[in-house]
């Protein structure tokens, strides 16, 4: 899975996002269809990569439909499903307001879950709202379980580094 993600990033950087889409699709099909009677669930990071590749291939509408399908199939929980939709909107040119509304909905629907605040903070950082980002990051840190604190701090640091 990590190899596919790295290879997909290379194809995207090389201007070949359709090859990345195909690679992710093949892995997802193998995970889901290639197990006989036992169906495996693709990891959330693999699903995110697939949606990102679709976006880079200018297939954002399809990416949004897949995000909704992943949640309906139970491949992701409700929070991750909403976050996948928000992620698609945030990378889709002209859909910044949809993205902001989607992130707002996640934190409104799940105020006790740090993931929505963390993702919202990254989004706010990306769109140039550092004060709103800091507020979301503070909330994410306060809600995050102890065993995720290091990851939360890494995501925040990476978000800040991208904007420097």
C-alpha cells in the first residue's frame, strides 16, 4: 500500500494522475474483490490517496461520489466519511465555501472528536485563516486521546511548515 502511494505521488508529480487513479483502483479492487468470500476494507489512507488522485485527474465529481459510497459501504466511520467529502471539496477549484461548510458540519455533528477540528485547522491554514486554524488546532489537541498526541502535533507542524 505504501509503495502504491509513493508511486502514485510520482505519477501525479509527473503529470500522469490517471495512472495514479488506476493504481489505487487496482489495489482497492484487489483488497475488496480479491479475498474470495471474505471482503477486506481498504485503509482510510488508501481511500484518501485514491480520492486525491481523482481530484488531480480533474474527476472531482466522481471523487465526491466515491467519498459518499465509502461511508455507505461502512469502509469508513461517519467522521471519516464527512472528512473525505470535505477533503474533496477543499481540493476542488471553486468549492472553497463547500469545503468550509463541510468541515463546519463535521465539528458541529461530532464536537467531541478531535479529527474534525484537526482537519478543519489544516484547511484554515491552507486558505489563509491562521487565527481560525490555531483555534481549531487548540480544540483538536484538547480532545485528542493521549496515544494520538504525537500524530496530532506532527500534522499541525506539517501544516504550519507548508505555509511558511
